[in-house]
C-alpha cells in the first residue's frame, strides 16, 4: 500500500496543491498551526473512519466554504487506484475507483493505515475503555464482521442494563433476564476470543518493536485481562450485585489490556518517554498485524512523535520503518537530522514545499 498523491480542496487550511510523498519515510516540518496535522487527518479519513481528532465533518471544511474534497491516488493490490471523499456540512460521500460507495464506511479495509498522535498517550495513561477501543478498532480493520457483533453486544448490554434498572418497578421483567444473559454471553465470548487472539498475535511484533526502540534496554509485555472466566456463569453469579448497582458488572465491556514494562504496570510506573514509546510500539505492532492479515503494508502516520524521544529512539523511528511508507510531522527540521534516507517537506500556511537539500540519499 502506497500513497502516490493526495489532492485536497477546501480541507481545513490546506491549499489545493498536490502532495506527492515518496516511498519510505517522509518528514513534514513547520511551525505550529501550519497544517501538518491537517494533512495527516486528510489521509487518515481514507481508512473509512472518523477524524482521529473526534470532530464533526463540518469542521473539516475550510472556513466559509460549503464542501471539501480529497482525492487520493494509491497503489494497492498490485494496481493504481483512486479514492475520493466529498465532505458536505451534513454528509460525506466516498468513491472508490470513481464508483460511489453505498456508505463512506465501506472504505474500511481498502486503505490500511495506523496513526499515532500525541493525544493517543491517554491509551496508557487512562482507564481501560481506551485500550478496549484500541483493540476493537484494530480488529475491525482486519475482520469485517466484527463491528456487527460489537454493535449487537452493545445493544444487548443496554437492554440488560435497562432491565436491571426497571426491575424495581416491574419485577416481572426479571423473567426475561436469562434470555439477555444468553445473548450477551454468546456475543461476549466471541468478542473476548477475537481480542485474546489479537493480543496473542501482537506479542511477538510488539516486543520486537519495543526492543528496537529502546535498544534492547526494556522489555514490553501485554496481557488481555478478562473480567470473567466463563461469561454466562459469571452473569448468573453476579446477578444480585448487578441488580443492586443497576448495570452489568462483567463482560468484555469491563475487560482490560494490561501493559507491563519490565514487569511493572506502565500506567503507574512508566516515564513520559516510556509511555510514548509504548503507545508508539502498540501502533506499530498494529501496522505489522495489518500487513500480516491483508498482505498490504499500511501507511504509518506519526504526528509530532519525535519530541520527548531521546536520540536513539528518534533514530530508530526515522530509519527502521522504511519498509512501509511513513509520514512523520515535527516542528523543528533539526529533529529529522538523523534521517538517512527519505523526503523532507516544509509546511507553511497550508502549503507543502518539497525540500531536497537536507537528505543526501534522495
Ligand atoms: N475548517 C478550517 N478552515 C480553515 N482553517 C482551519 C480549519 N480547521 C483548522 N484550521 C486551521 O488549521 C491550522 C493548522 O492546523 P494543524 O493542526 O494542522 O497545525 P499543525 O501544523 O499540526 O500545528 P502544531 O505544530 O501546532 O501541531 C490551525 O491554525 C487552524 O486554525
Ligand atoms: Mg499538529
């Protein structure tokens, strides 16, 4: 998978020029508020998801304009292809090779990418729901049917929780709770199995990447933590407690992905730079698995990743990922001085300018 070019029109502050990245590593540098993250965001939209910044579509359109358009030429499945996204204030349209898709979500799986942005550090800093979301989003990219099961589980969970709350006023409702338990545990077990198997296949690439990033100084380990061994039995066992608190206290919605660095819980013990390295490794392991499952190397988008990383970690990132196409943003071109092979672009006021001089081996 390779981006050949991206043309943006009326997207945030970006000018309507053509961005033509090279193979391997591309570094985009520029002062604050010039449009670096906007460009990554534009590329990310082609994975079929929402903006990774969690904003409304209307905010993506340049101020004062009515619609934005993004045209991506890319190489995948051994041929050149085109995808186009049109963003209107209230809807979005996606085209693949000039055919309008029934829904923009159908782009999922066509253009593989992973993104790291500084906010993703909350993945290790905060509670388990972000880690569950990380696993679910990663699995959705490789297992198209998974999202349907997730949605069905969450509907059943809401219904069971509503029943738990209403049972005080309508005790007769409790006659039906076993039906909800059955449904919840059937889908719940599928979700848990998928997540466990994803975490299992993640272990090798993850420790390999973290070893490279930390020059073998630290050892990273992940473990999927279930809230219940046997979900159906646990639902039955916890029913009294669930009725008291008014929600379902076990199931995949209460599980966690535990992360340890040299045996210690990252959330509590890791330094700022270590946390950043851990999240980065999780994202890069996600990329490795995406490649394993789809046969295509995903694009790696790294927003402002170099700050807070020491020299050796920066060096690893800049020079050991070139197997994939990588787009890295930073403020100071000095941070990219360790780049041995790659392309440099300056971003100023929404305009990208390709710089040649700094990288000798281009
Ligand atoms: N819909 C929009 N229309 C026009 N400009 C916008 C729109 N949305 C955001 N911008 C502008 O885009 C600018 C650049 O944003 P971006 O987040 O890409 O900066 P950046 O280069 O990544 O900066 P930093 O180094 O601070 O992360 C911001 O100043 C913002 O005002
Ligand atoms: Mg930015």
